[in-house]
């Protein structure tokens, strides 16, 4: 058997394989003999029909099956001989074949890129310094109270902190925009989510009233052509609702899962949770910074088969709880999926190669600690630990730990500058 390898690109290979005629004919003989042995032909006992008749009737089918077997076996042998590991299913193109002639075919496929060395250099690394303060804990407490707030319809003028259900549309430069009318919009007065003056202008309205507000877009409004310009809103008030906010008492605190019912215990639990989230986000920001430079300094060709597979994973992550047909996405959205997938695949290959070159192994203690951190936020952590300890799930956690170890190794001798930031800024919370 003759095998030649053509390197089309860093990730594409094309094999040309020529199989001697005797191997092809031997495979054909085996197949035609199978047909002869198993064929049920009227007038003949099984296996007793003349071979000339069998060849005339089943010859084409026998040759197709023989060629399929020869190609499969020859391809496996060629890949083993040339030490090639496809990451995509080889696309086989047989050349024109004829009886008593060698079989020649081409197999095209993708392989992992060759990475000689992983380059990384950076002058300094910026690390965020974030302290969880009392106001961050208070913000969570307020959110919890809001989450359990009950709203009741009232027959009185609206006051600050009330919720109003409204329909409204804008009038801009004399044009009424009724086509984009907002309906049944719940607005909490004092939440500052609308243009300045909008919520203040609804204090005192009652259900069934219509009100017109003359306002202006802020000077720094996102839509530049409207910034600083006048705008009117026509608002129909449908309902006024009053908040019934729970008291931060022992019963409510126990309802939140703190058995003692003590507010300080709840605050301590919130603080621990915020600090875990803080640590996760700070590490993610650091990773983004490091791995961005790693990708920029190591341009890779990546196999399209791996990119397509990862793009599908991204799609499934986003739409896992929705009945969503993959083919309904716009070209722009699919392009975004593929771009993210390409970066993920390239980064995964670089991390794996760097770990190999640096002889890094996933630290068992860090893996155990990571499993415990994940489990700690659940009501029955011991069950979660057991669930995460299966080979497949543990492998995913080991990959996360390896990412951390690679990052630590990359920056171990690089100067670190600290940047102080509030927890709210880190989370992007408007306060």
C-alpha cells in the first residue's frame, strides 16, 4: 500500500492512498463468496447456485461492499502508520475504479495544530482590590425585601414608592410615536429608571387618568441625535398599587433559610456569599486580561470541526431552556457564536499545550476545594459533592483548576498593580 501525506494548512491534511489490486480482488472474492453462501435463489439450494450467476446478479453489490471495507481498513492503517489523529470525520473521494486495477482514493480531514512553544510576555498585571462593605450587604437585604414584597391595588393618588401600571407613548419633534406604544408597564415611583421628571410627574395621579409630561432627554443620552432635546410623553394610568414590604423579623429571616432567625447571622451569610462571588469575579477579570494577551501573542489556526462543535455548545448554553431551532438564527448571530467558539477552542489548545510544556498536573487539593466551594451554596452540600465526583463532572472541574494553574504560572514573575473598586462597580450595579 502506498501512502502520501499533503499538508494543506496547519490543521488540514490530505492523504492519497493506493491499495494493490490483489488486496482489492481478495476483498471482492470474500464478499462475493458471502453472497453465494447466503443468497436465497429460487431453484437452487442455499450456496449451490453457479458462481457465474451469483456474479452476474450480485457482482456490483459485492464490489461496493469490498471497496468500502478496503477503504476503511486502508485508511485506518495509513493513519496509524503516519501517526495522524483526525479531529473531523475524514472525507473520502475514491477515484474511478475498475476490476483488476489498484484502488486509489483521497482522504481529507483536520488535525490539531502544531504548537512549537507558547509565548507570553506582559509588563504588568492589574488586579482588582474589592472589599465587601456594609452597604453591599444592605443592598442585598433591600433586594430580598423587594423580592418578597406584595403589591395591592389601591384607590388613591399615587405616592413615591408606589407602583403604577401605565400605557405611554412619546411625542418627539411633533411626531406621535404610537406604533411603539408601551403597554402595561409596571413602574415603581422613585426607582429612577425613566427620564428625569417622568416619575416625579406621576406623583398624585389616579387610576384612569391621562397625563402629558413635557420633559427633555439628558445631555449625555445614548442616542446622540436626541440628546438634550425636548420630548413629551402621553401616559394613561391603569392602576396604582401599594407595597406591603415584609419586616426583617425572625420569621422572615427563617423563611430565607437562616434557622436561628437572627439578623446578624443572615448578614454574615450574605457577606460570605458576596465574598465568594467577589473572589470569582476578580479571578475572572484577571483571567480575561491574561488570556487576552495569550491569544494575541499566539495566533493559531484552529480546526473548523472543533469550532462548529463549540459554537453548538454555546448555542445550547444560551437556549437550553427554550424550544429554539438552530437554523432560525441570523447570520450575524451565528457569526458571533463562531467567533466566540474560535477563541474558546484556541485558548483551550494553548492552555493544554502550556500545561504540557510546563509539566503541570491538576492539583488534587485545589480540585477538592473547588468542589467544596460549589457544593457550599446548596442546602445539602454532601449530595452535591457526591454528584460532582463522577469522572465526567470531575474532569470538567479539573479543567477549570488547570486554567487557574496555567494563569498562576504565566504571571508568577510579572509585577502586579492593584486597582481599588467597589463591589457595586465590580458587579455593574446601579446604586
